[in-house]
């Protein structure tokens, strides 16, 4: 199996510019209303979806690209968090709170220009295995 991530964006060119600059991804294939971004273990597909368009038949809601919360978001593990934070901010990300340190590493939380949350992580030591397990 392979995980594929789809991200709705109101402006595909702006989405492509943001994700290639912020995360250092490269463009793969293009289709009508979709661009493939490569460079992570999972491919990301940016889907052109206008603000106000229907989310889906069961949802009964419309897309809104203001900052929103969803229980699913991207965590991108990087080798140099400080450099990754600078790159994300230069690309137009908004940092949400200070960079935090934990026994497992460091984390910085962001919103992209389309209101989607994502985190940049830098692991240290044994990563999540540094956290005591029950």
C-alpha cells in the first residue's frame, strides 16, 4: 500500500509555489485541476477546488480557506528545523506559537496560505522512543 495525500487549494499556482518553496518539493505530473508534488515518502496532490464549492455530497458544507481545524494534518520530519522554519516562513506560512522542545525533539506548527495546518518536526536521540511508554 502507499499513502497519497490530497490537499485542496483555491489557487493551484499559489499552492504549487508554496509547497515547492516551503517544503522543497518538486513537481511531478500535471492533470486538469491537479498537480503532483514529489519529495516526501508520500506523494502530495494539490487539487484545484474553488472557495465556496461543495465539499462532498454527505458533508453539506462548502470549502472555506480561512484558517480551519481538522483532525488530520501533515507532520514533516526534517533534519534542520531552524532552516525548515525559515523556508516555510519565506514561502508564506504563518507560524502558530513558538517552536517547542520535548524529550523526543522539536516542533513548529504552521498554517499554509489555504488555512491547512501542518507541523515541522526535528527528532533527536531515539525520536518518539524517548517518551516513556506505558
